[in-house]
């Protein structure tokens, strides 16, 4: 049997190149070698987006982006989180065995509050919903960016605790965090994130992408000054797209001096356009046919509900909820 691999992505803004290198690209690769489960985490997005038309639009757009970038519903399970309501029931059950101490240590919660996001019970409980996403499918491996590492640890803790308390039920999932691409920096040098307004959108208009690239923060070294590639945001992003030769050339240009940041940004812009250009036609085709996208998502959800119900029935049984 192929390994069960699962990951989700929040539709809380336009998908960006951090999402692509941290998650989407790897999911597309995994759909051949494993039994892939890939979903749009709209229940998670509700913690930050509370505007009907926006959430609806972003959910469908994220689905189109993923399909255009290569997620194939014939190979992978692909659905929207809220179409599988079983996950919300499991969230409640797991929240009853989640200790406050563990929850209060969550970095992502603390970071979001520090960024000015209003704390809510949903935001606080976010890691338990994520654990439910993973455990209800009995996923064995979860490819995510480094920022999600602690959520995976919490998931493993919860699964172990449940198994110990109620008997073997859940598979303990392994985090799959890529070594080469850790965290993609945003235009301001922090983690690129939909929540921080510092992204380079994959399918933005040419103008949007250009504006984002040109706004990447650099130090104030002049054209002729030698520059340090290891501390430069433009270089860190260029590195994701470049092959070995291109990388070597860029490193030399930095160290030697003579190339300004403006020129480095232009090279990066060209790389971004070359990489995502070929996916744009497929994206446009999907956009012209939203009914087809909805149909793909519904079929995906039906299949996933069957699997989820199986796990949930065991959980209901073991906890005594089934009487
Ligand atoms: P965002 O922070 O933009 O809201 P999500 O939290 O929805 O992104 O992340 C979706 C997926 O993309 C996750 O697997 C996450 O680890 C990955 N990811 C998000 N931002 C980055 C980044 N800057 N670098 C690497 N991976 C990222
Ligand atoms: N919290 C994840 C993120 O922001 C998205 C997500 C929700 C997820 N549920 C998941 C990722 C389950 C992996 C597995 O990136």
C-alpha cells in the first residue's frame, strides 16, 4: 500500500511562492509516489477571515491555483475542509484531552496575537483542528513548512495521549519538513505569509508581481559595493528558482560588486515569470469554468467523508459516545 500523505493550505489570501516551495510543489511530486490527501483549510481561515464573499472567493481561487499548479484529482484526494464536517466533531473530542499548558505554548498563536490578530477561541483551538485533519485520515506523513513543526508535535502528542487513554486508534504521523527550503522570506524579510502582507503571489498580475519584487527590502549598498548573498532577501528568493550555474553567477555578482539590487530584482522577476508562466493558461481555463472546479471538490469530499467516518466511528465507540 502507498503511504498516506496529507497536507492542507489555508485560503486566507492569494497563494504565494512561500506556499509553492514550502508545500504545493512537493504535493504535486507526492501524488505519484503516495496516496495523497490535499485540502483547502477554510475552517482554519475562518479564524482570520470573517467576510462571506471574501472567504468564498479565496477558497475557490486556492482550489484553482492548486489544480493549475498540478494537483490532479484523478491521482490525489482533493477537497475543501468544511465539506467533511466529521473533522469538526473530532476537534471537539480531541479538545477534551488537550491540556491548556500545551495549547498556551503554541508559537503560531502567540505570533498571530503579536501581529494584531484578535484572539478567539477558534484561533486558540487551531492546532487541535489541524490535528483532527491529520488524524481522521490516519495520515502517515505530513509535508509542511518549518513554521508548522510545532503543530505536528502537538498532533503527535494528542494521538499518543488518545491511544494511551482509549486504546490504539490513531496512526502517529511523521512531519516531513524539507531541509533545503526552510522558510521563504517575504518582501520585508520576515516569513512570507498571507497574514503579513509581504507576499509575492503566484498568479498575481504582472504588475502585482513586479511591484512585490521591487519592494523587497535590501540594505543600502550601492551598485559598486560588494554584497553579502547570505543576508540578502532578493538572493534568498532567487535561490529557490535558480539552477546551480545561475546561482554561482549570482553569488559572484554579489561578491564582486557592480550589480545593484535593482538588477538582481529584475533577474528574480524574470525567473518568477518563466517558472509560473506555463501554468497560467490552465489557471485561466479553470477560472472560466468554476462549476467544474466545484464538481471536482464535491467528488473529492465524498470520498474523504467515507474514510473520515470510519475513523470517527471508532473514536465514538472508544470514548463511550456511542451508547
Ligand atoms: P500563510 O502563512 O501564508 O497563511 P499557510 O499557513 O496557509 O500560509 O501555509 C500553507 C503551507 O505553505 C504550509 O505547509 C506552510 O508551511 C507553507 N508555507 C507558508 N509560508 C511559507 C514560507 N514562507 N516558506 C515556506 N513554506 C511556507
Ligand atoms: N495550519 C496549516 C498552515 O497554516 C494548514 C493546515 C491545516 C494543515 N490543517 C492541516 C497542514 C493539516 C497540514 C496538515 O500551513
